[in-house]
C-alpha cells in the first residue's frame, strides 16, 4: 500500500501503525498527537490497511487541541477518582486556554488543587496506555448506571448507534466523543489554577508545546458565566438530557418563554443603567454570530421605555473600500482587523452627531465593495442615543477618539452552559458556528462548506482583535438560549450532511453532526413560540426589528 504524508510517499506493508508510518516518512513533527486521513482522525496506534494520505495533528491544529484536552481531562478524572472516590465532577466551560472544573457539593482549596496536580503528574509520568475497545450501547449504559453516572446513562439511551469506542486507563472506562492520544505521557504540559471554589485546567497555547498558557483573570467574563449558571438553576437545565426531558414532557413552549423572559430582564437592566448614567453613545461588540445586531435592536426598544429615542449605526458601513482593504498572510481580503475600518470617519461622524450637526452617514455596498452616501443626512433629536454595533466596538482605537464620559460599552457573546454530560461540554464556538451556518445559508446563499472554510480565519481574528477587549465592557450580555441547539439542529443537520468527504472541512462538519445527534427532535410547529425579537431569530429568520 502507498502512504503519503507531508509531500512524502512510500510503500508499506499492511498493518503498520500510523505512528510508525509517519516516522519512517520523516513526517512526525514535534508534538504530533494523531493524524488526519480523508476527513477522519486516526490515532497514532491505529493500523493502516490501504492507500491513504496522512496529515499530522499537533496543538497548532484545532482537532489536535481537542485531542489534547480530551486526553488530559481523562487523566484529571482518574486522578480525582483516586483522591475523591464517588465524587461528582463537572467540566463546565472554557476559560482562556483551559476549562473550568468544579466538584458539586465540595469546595476545593489550594491544598486540594496541589494534591490533584501532583496526582495528575504522577499518572502522566507513568505513561499509561489508553486502551480502546468497542462496547455495545447496552453494556455502556449498564456500566455507567453502576457508577451512578446517570447523566451519561440518559444521554446514551438516546444514542441511535448500537456500538461505539470506550477508553480505559488503569481500569477506569470513559466515553469522550472523540479520539485520544496513545498514552498519558503525551499530555505532560498543563497546570491548575484555583478559581471560585473549583479550578481551571490550563493547556498549552498554540505552537508553544512546552508551557501551559498563562491564566488571564477576566472577572467580567466570569460574571456572565455565573449569571448563566444561575439561569440554568432557574430553568432546571444543565445537560442535553434535561432539554430532551422537557421536550418529551411537551414543555418546550414553556421553556422558550422562560428563556426569553430572562433575556428580556437582562437587556432591560442594561438599558436602565445607560439611562441612569446619562450616556449618549452605546458601543456594542462581540464575536461573529453572537447576536450583536438583534441585541442592539432590542436595546433600542428598551431605551425607548426610558424615554430615549435611539439611532442604530453598524460599523460595517465604515469599512474602507475593498480595493484598499488590508490583506492577510494568504493575500486574501481581511475584514477581521480594525485596519479594515475607516475609524477616523466613524469617530468624526459620531462626534458630529453628538455636537448636534447634520451628518451624512455612509452605507457600505458589499456587492460593489464600496461606500456610498445616498441616504439623507441625519441629525440627533434631543436626548437621542446612538447605538453602535460591530466587531471592534470595544477596541481602544475607537473609544480613544470619542468623549469618554458619553460612552457605555456592552460586550455580547453566546456562552452556552449546556453540556452533553457532566464530563463533556458543548463548546460555545460550535454553537456560534451552527448559528452562522444557518444564517449564511438562509440570508447570504453560502453553503455550509463555504462557511466552514472561512471559520478558522474568523476565529483567529476574534482572538486577536475582539476577545482581548471584552473586559473593557461596562456590561456583558449572554445571547445563548438553552433551547436553541435543538432548534438549530432543524436547520443545520441536513445542510451539514451535504459537506462531501473530499472537503477539507469534512471533519468539522462530522463533529458538529455528532453533537447534533445527541439533541432531541423538535416539532417545527412549536417554533411559532419563538418571539419575533428573539436573538435566535437573527439566525433562523423571522426577526421583525427592521420591518
């Protein structure tokens, strides 16, 4: 059989492992964790039996980072079992380059975390092998039932595939919804940080394989997660199976209503603060598909309750002409950087409006790639508030050009607190990606493959230009809705299945499909319960804000 890797090719006998093959081809870069072949992840100890191409996966690749985190989480769970047998463990949400972990009913202190880190390092130094075996669904359910892990039992009961891979180290079996490293020795680099009665399990960042990423304390970001956790308690929903139960009990409509009321109250609270502080420019920022546009529109409605007319301005209309846009490392147009905006024109326009001047505001035509000034000039009415929304609205380059005492900053993001089970979270970036796939297909005519193709560039831009400034916000708003994933499944599932196996984005599409497979089916007739001003309407359609 012929194996190709990193532009090298060689004939091998059947049965050679992925790791042996890559090393013989001199295609085993430092930090290799697995390999990608035909849109499928192959673990290093997998054997090969036919011609294929292999791409080594390291921490520089998104899938490599997921493999590393998954394997390290297994080491952590085994260490916790050794130290605190039968204690529930919940892996909740991402914090920078790590994940937040807590032990419900038990508050960890520094000495507990030191013990845990030492036990994890002992297990890593032993270089224990991850054993993989195919189990029946029935055997897995019985195993987790005996351990008292009802969260996994209920989730697997809804799984349609009768067999799947289970992994074991030192006699402990787990199911992690994806590939693992060969052994514990591959995840040597990590550290733990104490945080709010639990801890952060911190991983390496990017290409630095030798050091765990430094932990950056972001209290405002954590506060919005705390609010979301409180909402989870109100709604009685923490895992996918909780949503499934509500739908099976025919309570979806009630669930939607409570979700939306919580959003309504949070938006009103922000509007009240803007009114009480007598601010006249509201800057709304957030990453792609966080719901900035609909949030800004709903905020305008709430400000009107406090007697303020408002004017919405999109920063997208202040892009410089396409011919002058900056280029990325690949020579492609880069809309993600703040250099793509005419920041001086934006600041001059906002300042002029504040000063009571008549201002011509631009309109960016994305078809032509140019601004025009065809709309009539505008002048603010007395007490009118400007609501500006855009990716870079919290960037200091913008705020430094405006009167500080007039500004109120809001950062919106979709921070889902819904897990698959206690040990496996649903990543917030995956939820935003599903939102974008649905919106791009419905409103822009993009195929899922096209949206998936640009997503890595979008994510890189967010890390560099958006998340760095989220702590500048005066208020944070979480646009996630606990009912949205089953709804998004209705729109995204069949679209994702159309991504061909030959596509470079096939792996990402299959990973999203795999997550959606665990979500319950929703009766489309019940979507009429979603209000026309819901944040979710920005993506699935039916929003009436601009009518």
